[in-house]
């Protein structure tokens, strides 16, 4: 495993493994609608509005902005889905992460970590 990012863990402190999918628009959600299970979705902003129709199927949620009080973090807590907000990732193009197997974990200081699984 290789650590590629970290941020603030804002919901379930459990680990999650799944396929990363970068979501930029509702069209991206439509493309994975019937296959959302086992996915960890990565968004830049407005995650709840975009992910609402598939939220309960997701393994985890990542967002490059926001914090513990963000709507996405709150909804993730309600659904007990691991969520990392304000994620900083070691890549310039988030689309490069599409289809990669990943793991989300939380350390003792509520820092959420994102790993790629070989």
C-alpha cells in the first residue's frame, strides 16, 4: 500500500476499501448508478447534492474541500460511511485515480488517510 493523501476524518472511523471514482457532475453519477456499491467517490465540492442518489451504496466519500461541519460530512456520519474532508492528494490530476483500488483509514488524531492498494 502507498499513502497518497490525507485530510480530516469526519464520520465513521472504520476503514473502507473500494474502487476510486472521481465525480465531477451528475452525469458521472448516472454512469455508475447501477454499480455504485464498493465505490469510494472523490468530489471537489457539493458532494451531497451530486452523490445523493447513490450515497447509501458507497463504501466511502472523499472531498478536496470542506470540514467536519460540511453537509457532506454530516450526511456521511448519518449513513456511517467513512468520509475524509479537505483531502490533499499527491497527484495533479484527480482523474488519474479513477478505477484504482484504495483504502481509507483514520489514525488516532482523526486524520483520514488515503492509500492505493497494489
